[in-house]
C-alpha cells in the first residue's frame, strides 16, 4: 500500500467548480517547502522519498516546532521488540537539522548529544519534535525529543544539536557527482 511519503510531491492543486484540477494561485504556488527535499535527488536515508531503504520522513511546522512522525517496524529493532538507538539518533538528528532548513539554510551536524530515557517499542508511532534555541550567522543550536505519539508523556529520548554550514567545496563536489542536486543548496 502506497503512503503519502511514497507519492511524488507535485505543486499544490485544488478542485475547480467543474471538478477539474487547477493550479493554486501564484502567491501560494511560489512558496518553497524548505522542510522537505523536493530535488530530483531525494536519496537521504532519513528523508529521501526515493531511498527504498530509507525512513521517508516528512516534516511540517507546528508553531515554532518542526515535527515528524515515524512508525518503526522490525527492520529498525536492536533488542527484540525495541527500536535501535541509532535509528532514534537519526530521527532526532534529521528533525533538529530541519530548524536550519526552515530558515533556508542547509547545515550539517557538528555535534549532537542524546539522552535515551525510555525504550521505544517496535510498531508504536513515534512523534519527533525540534526547536531552534539559538540561530546565528554560522551556527544553529536546536533541541528536541522523541515521544510515543499515542502516549506523549512517555519521552523516549531528548537531544541537543549544533549545526554548521555545509562547506561550499562540498556543495560543488556533490552537485558535480549528483547533478540532480543542482539548486538543492539554494532552495
């Protein structure tokens, strides 16, 4: 069964009175979704819609927070029935990083500190949130948490991360190797 995460992202559309599809008005059409990769590349393990082994995370903004959900299956377990800590770290790292993407800045993780507080059972939906706590020219610091979506008082893990700009040399090399990334760093 295909999910919303598996379907390609097209420009927003709405139904006209006659029931046919029409494009949104220009003012709405030109808004950029900085939280989700819409490039032709989309191979990131965490958020890449075209990565068959990936997590296919889709992000949204709720107030000042960046939010995503994830339902881990047995492929993501460490101990039997428990989500691997590396998967939880990936969920937090990617969500924390989206606080920079929201500002139109593609940054890389310089440091992340995670505190694991409760086992995350396989098959239970997780809710991951992040907020920027400091944003300067060359550095963003963000914190976040993973909770059980159906039991939000149960905090699975918390994190604080520091993010720095992706070096210009790396950006050029990445685009040279993967032309589908052209324009990605300037979204």
